[in-house]
């Protein structure tokens, strides 16, 4: 009996309704179906009273989501997709991402395309696109206080955000650099179209083996976005006498105190997207962000006398 998963956003009624209908349909067709919400991948935030909020990366996978599962369907928006990959990436389960939200930058299909998408999956007519993820950890001495898988970005900033703070950042074995800014972002290529883009970072196509460091409102003309190989590790030491806030993928995070350090490296796990057609990143940029659309009339050719 083939096995499939369903992960849905239980905050959105339409996602819950479609998930139930889909489970009934697949069960009737002879599939072994496991269903869960995306809540388990939203790790929550530590508090000043409880700064340690440590859930091991390998401990988030829901019951039944194992190596025997051929794929899973995600019903929600980009936040649900990010949460879902934290749940299943350690098991290598590919995801068909179906948009029930707004932007849907990470989603492959819309709800009205779901029946045809399922037919393609059952017929084996799809590709797997692998996207790099980050392992993010907060250390105090040699102890891990917090860790998470990250598909988009890690953001470290002060409370409130519009206050200057200082960072000492070491990329691989290179000499550490000092950055004074409202915060810093470390992004994957997938996350280069998210927060780091708004902060002035470049767009990096998904197949490029690179990460980027983007200061948020830096207090120097010399502090600009840096792109480097994803084989390098990143360590960030806050040079402040106050606590900072770290946020991963916009929906999980913790406090970082002066004695802590944030450590990042490319994860051994990848986000495996089901693609119903060959991935075309520039098309997505045009459709979702308007990149490359003509905004002025092209010059017409003029015949010289």
C-alpha cells in the first residue's frame, strides 16, 4: 500500500477542509494517509524567564512520516511550507506545495490544480528539486541552547529593531569582521527573495552553492551584502551588553545573550520540492515579484538614410 502525507495550516478553514477531503479521497484510492498540521514545525520563542527552548532538529517529525512515505502534500502558504520542511526534511520526504495563502512564492500549485497535480504524482510525472537548508544553533559555552533547520534566513537583531548593535562575524577560517547595524541576516539562495531582498541583498538563483550575509541598515557605507560559498560556516558573536532576538524563517526564534554565540552551517538535510514541470526560477520572479517586466516602451528600430 503506497503511503502519503498531508500537512495543512489549521488556522485557515479552507486548508483544513481540503485536507480532510483529500485524505478521504486518497484512502478510498488505496493509499495509507498520515495527516498533521504544520504547528509542530513552528518552534516558538524562548522568553527572558525561560531562555532555553531547545527542540532537537531530528525530534520534530510527526508519527507516521517516515522513509516509507513517498511524498506529502502541503496545504497553506509560504509559512506552512517553511514549517513543513522542518518536520520532514530529516526523513527526506519530498513535498508537493499547494497554495491556500497569498504570495505563495514557495508553492508549486494552486488549489484548483490539485486534482491534476495528484494525477501527475501517481503517474510518476514529476521532478524533485533540492534546495539547501541551514542548521542554526545557539551555543553558550559548549552547550546547545537552541537549534533549528532553516530554509530561508536567520535574522539577529536588537529589541526594538531600530537600535544600533554590534556584531563580530567569522565566516569560515577568514578573519572576523565587525559590523554595526540594526541587525544581520544570513540567507540561503531560497531566502534571497525574502527578508534579505528587502534589506538590499541580491537575488541568488537556487542552484548556486552560496550563502549571503546582509546587514540591516548598517552604520557604514562599507558594510554591504556579502555572498560566499555554502561550504563555509558562520559564527556570530554579539558585542553588546544586552540581549538580542534571533528569528529563523519568520516563525521560530530565541533570545541571544552577550555570552552566547550563533553558529550556522549548511545542513546535511535538503528541502525536496516536487516540481510538476522543470523549475523555471525567472518565471517565478516575474509572476511573484514583477522582475524583468517591461515598464517603458522599447525603442523601435530606425532605418538610417
